[in-house]
C-alpha cells in the first residue's frame, strides 16, 4: 500500500486559516470520495474560511490553484485523479499537473496540498479515495498536510 510509512501529523492550530479546495470532475465516484475526505479534514481542523471549486479535469487544476494562491489563501488543495490508459496522455497530464502545482507553491509561497491520484487502475484510485472499504483517504491527507505546512509557515519569524 502506498501509505506505508506516512507520518502522523500533529496540527497545532488552524484558527483563522483560509483554505481553498479545487477538485476535478472526472471519475465522479473517486472525486466524490476525495472531496468528502477534504471536507471532513476541514471540519476536524475547524477551518471556517473555505472555498470549494470544481474544474473539468486534473489538467485544469494548476490555473485555478494559481489564481486562488494569489487571493490571500493560506493554503490551496488540489484534488484530482488520472488513470492510466493505452496512450501517453496519462504521462503528459500527470507530469504537467505535478510540475504546475509544485511551481505554484514554490513561486507563491502558498502551500499546495497534492491530492491528485495518479493510478494504473480505477481500483487503485478507489482504494485511495476515502470511500467505504478504501485503505487511504487522500483528500483528507491533502488538506491536513497543506494546513500543517501553512501553520509552519505562519510560525516562522518574519
């Protein structure tokens, strides 16, 4: 399982954090699970200032994430799923989305929670979607890691 060795994250305080979640629409069952996990994390972390947006697919995530990173959010979370098919399309989309989101985080200084599943099969995606019988909840994890990173950045001396 890919989650082996994951750290137990300690969240100090998320009071006052503004967090946006941008989620793709492709693969509805997987995406509904990821969004559900993200919402659970936002609730548990008591993050009140939140925005949830949906975009057509994973390739559209970076442009919307970048726009939100420039609007005063403390963290932005990207949720999507790309499932390998019989063409190189999978490789191009995964690489573009991953590099785009990393660049946005580095360039803006705003943590970007990476909740984009890049799976060989739909079964692998469902196993990570945080739905019934899933072994992992990547939507929940993406929000939590982004919030923890935002609180670390908030604690740095200015």
